[in-house]
């Protein structure tokens, strides 16, 4: 193994500490990817702040973003936030962030959705084994699998210069035509 990518999901001082730890001692052995600063999403200056933090992480050594995850409850994974206020990939509040990623030429690793069976009631045919059935999303006030895929598609369409990595085949391995 020549180089390992570490999906830190960190921002701010936490990312800078990781950069010092890994890149300071072994700059050619590791590539660190940062996260999305999800603090104060509701504030009017959020779009500028989140883009500025991405640039600071880049200057500290970030060479990618991820893993950015949305399984229906938004990037902050907070179901206490009203559904219409949750931050999803295609939210205009992230436009400056995705544009900054394109400007810096760094990819974003996106974990969108999960297998569609996660939105179905648990039964003996559930895609997940019993050990993982706590990931079941059936009946929750969240976006559906299809809505999440649509959200990702809209983000890609709005930001054609940004490199998005659709990990896990964008959870569309069951529908290669849509993929």
C-alpha cells in the first residue's frame, strides 16, 4: 500500500489536528479528506462559512470531501429539525460549497440513501441480516430512497464541474438502468 485515503469527516481544528498527525509525519503515505461543517446551518451566512471552511481544510491538506452521507434525514442526521429545513445534497445552501470543491479540484465521496429495502417493513426477506436491522428506516419522517436519488441527481446537474463519487453504486445496484 503506497497511499491510504482517510475519510475523516472532520472540519475545523479537528481536521487540522489530523492533518498534523498524518501529513506532518508521512505526507506521501496518507491523503486526508475533510467533512462538511454543519454548524449553524440555519444562519444566513452558512453558505459562505461552509465554503470558506472547505478552503481552510484544503489549505491544511484536505484532498477530498467525505464521506458525505444522507440516508433521508439530511446531512446533519437530525430528525428534530423540521423536514423542510433539513440539509440535503441539492440544497441551495450548499451551492457555494460544491462550487468551491470544483474550484479546488477535489472530489466529494457521497453515500446517498441505502438499499431500498431499508425503507420497507422488516421481514424475513429484508436485505440486511438481523444484526443490521437497526438501520431500518421504515415509517420514519425522512426522504424516501427515490427522493434521495433525485436529490443527488439534482446536485450533480447543478454542479457539473464538481467531481462526485457515488460510493456503493449510489445504492442503485438493484437498478442499473437508473444508475
